């Protein structure tokens, strides 16, 4: 693969700790990942950002109970579903306590969004619709979610997927294979440990020892370049960055 795939990470803010870890780990190994609080500036449109999920090669979905009750998260799914080949792009990570595997489990979420729809419809019942354009758009969104969530969850439950703990323990190997990225899990673990070394000279020594055990990779050169930059060796930094890409 000549170009590294881009990934959009979709998550609820209640699971930001895991989303941050995945984002940071992928940054270390040089995989471009799009994450809201890294991309959106003050006053910029969140809905416009969510549409970017279709522009990425893959969508990493961190599916929790909060995720399935979030209009923003599920709006991203609806946006993604506009792509004819969207199932080829989905990389699901499902919290173990999130129940989606039976019809009763899925009905719980259908009923949740049906109830949200009824509550909002009841709230605007005696208000002239001319004043409620955006509210009616939200009602339509809730109905679209209720209509689509059963099929979405059934396909997720029928696919091989992992929990956050499992995917991290495996050093993201299933994801990397799906992306078509060649790497060694043990090599990634060692690189992630090296990135935590504060002393830059010690970090350089660790990188020299690393390259004696593992083959060259873009992941290695991205860290090597960053270390050279932090040591103010800018010519070396440029050299290593160019080798990595």
C-alpha cells in the first residue's frame, strides 16, 4: 500500500479515554486518524465535521450504550450509510456490557429512539410548524435512527468484532490487517514503550536497539524523526520523516 489509509473515529464522549488512547497510539505508528476534538476549531460546525466520515477510507466505531443513545454518533452512522460500500469501511469495537445480540436487545434501542421521537413531537404539538423548522429536522433524524438501528446492530452483531480491551491487548493487529498495513505486534508494543521515554538521549539509544531487532518501518521513522526534531536536529528530522513516507 503506497498511501496510508485514513480513519474516522466515531465515539461518544463518555468513552473519550479509549478514543484518546487509540488516537495517540495510531499517531505513533503513523496511521492518519480523524478525531473531532483534534480537528474542529472554536465556532466551527460539528454537523459539517460529521459528514467527513464518508471521505475517510475507514470508520472506527466505538460502540457503547451511550453511543447508541447519542444523536450525534448515530447521525454519523446515517451519514456513513449513504456510501453504497459503507460496510466495507466499518471497523467495529463493541463494549462488552453493550447488549446488541438478540432481538430483545435491539428492540431496546428502537424503543428508545421511538420514545425520543414521541417526546419531541408532543413538545411541538401546539406550536405553529413555521417556527420549528430545525426541530422538525431533529424529529426526522430521530425517526431515521429508529428505522435504521435494527439493521445496523444486527450486522454489527453478526460480524467478527472485538472489545476495546481485546483490540488493545492484540496491539490492534486485526485492524492493521484490515487496513492492509504490514507490522509486527511486538514491534508496535516496543515502539509504544519507547515513545514514553522522556530522556531524549535514552530514547535515541532505545530506537537504535529497536532497529537491530525489527525491520525498518514508517512507524519507526516517524518516531525517529520526532526525536531528532526534539533534539533540534532538523535536517535529520526531515530525512527520517521523508524515509517514513
